[in-house]
C-alpha cells in the first residue's frame, strides 16, 4: 500500500532528547575539545538525519496514482498541498541542522571551557530549530495515522466496482465469487466499509470492490469527503455493475434504484456500466443487461464473465522482435 510503510513521525521533544542523550554518551568516550566536537556532530547528525528521513520516507505525491492522491487530498486536513508544505519545511530544517554542525565545528577550538560554551550554543540553536517544526511534525504524524488505514485497493489491477442501494445483493455476490481472502476495509473518514475481494482468471487477478456508503445513495446525500472518495474510485474502476432489486424487497422502489443507476452512468461515463437484475429468483422484472441471484447461484458465472469481458484488460507483454 502507498502509505502503510511510512515510519512513525517523532515529536520535537522526543527528537531533542534522543539527540542530546546520545551526544552525552559520545562525549563521555572522549575528553577535552574532542569530546565537545563529538557531542556536536552526534547531536546535529541525529537531528538532521531524522528530520530529513521524515520527508524522504513519504511517497512522492507528484508520481502517485491519482486514486491515492485524491483520497489523501480528501482525508488530510488542508489536503495534499498542506502536506507538501509541511514536508518541505521539515526537510529545510533538517538541512539547517547540518549547517549548524558545519558552522560550529570550525569554532570549537581553544580551551576546554570555551569549547563547551560554544557547543552549548550550538545545542540551543538545534533545540530551537527542532521546536520550530513541532506543528509540522504533529500534523505529519496525524496524517500518517489516517493515511496508513486507507483500504488496500490496487489501482493497477483490473477492477470491477459494485454499486446499488443497500440490501440489493451486492455483498452476497462479492462474497460468493471471491476467494476466502476477501477483505473488509473501513475508510477512516466515514463509517463506510469497503469490501474488497479478488478472483483469478487466466492468471490475471481481478479486484472486486463493494462500496456501501459511497455508491449506494444519490450524490446529494454524500458529504464532501465521500464525494471525493467516489471521484478517486473513478481512477481505478474498469467496469461498474449496478445492482437493481426489481422485487423491491430491499426496501427501495425500482424508480429510485434506476435513478441512481443513471447518475452512476453519468459519473463514470468513460467506463462500462452494466445494469444487473440482482434478485432474478424473485418477481419484479426490470430492463437489465444481466440477471443473477447469488443466493440461488443463478446467472452468477455469466455475470462474472460479462464483467471481466467489460474490463477489456489485457496483459502488457514485453516488446518482442522477430530477430
């Protein structure tokens, strides 16, 4: 996953304590001016390296898949632009800590007491510098905790998105056709639970996503963050199945279900949208491309075959010559 490997972001106080305690141990191993030099180098290196590592451990947003970019932009306070600014500030601060090391190393000369005073001045500047980015470190730490919980959806895999009102048979279908590793991931910014399952055909893994809370109601009932999550899904969907319960046993009239289908067709205009009569074993015929009943195992294989064909996914083979 894009964000799951981001390491814990230290607080400024933790980083200062770490830098100065290790510097003290380094200083005890030597004496005189050499001890002060060792303490300075140790403390400044820890501050500089840790702050710069905070930045380099994050993924490159400019090279990120649009799916994850939009989710991050929706989730994080201030969006991706704010994250970029915080990371830039922390990186600059890490480089500045290295500059302090270079500046004070050349001044650590003369008697031991003078060297100690100069080293303490350097420590004070390192502490002030680190404290100045406390807000950025806290914000990055909070963003990390949110982003690492994003669902493990892989935009590079051919993806079939399942949509439709609640209780129309979406989850039953996904659970019926996917393997035992079917996952349930919960978005941290909503009560929405994203059901992710996988199937394999001809050595190709297809991803099925059931999105209760996102594509099970009209757009005007979604909050801004959920709407942006729907926008993010548009970047990985290769086919959308809209389940419609013609029997209305789901509790929603056919008309509102079909109106949601029409809205989804407009939102995902660049991808195939197939209407599925999801409870074919019950009364209530509707005009649909496909019919199935996962509970009765009717039409399930045909539906899955049609969805896979609709993705039009082809494996990219390496370039071959006739030579």
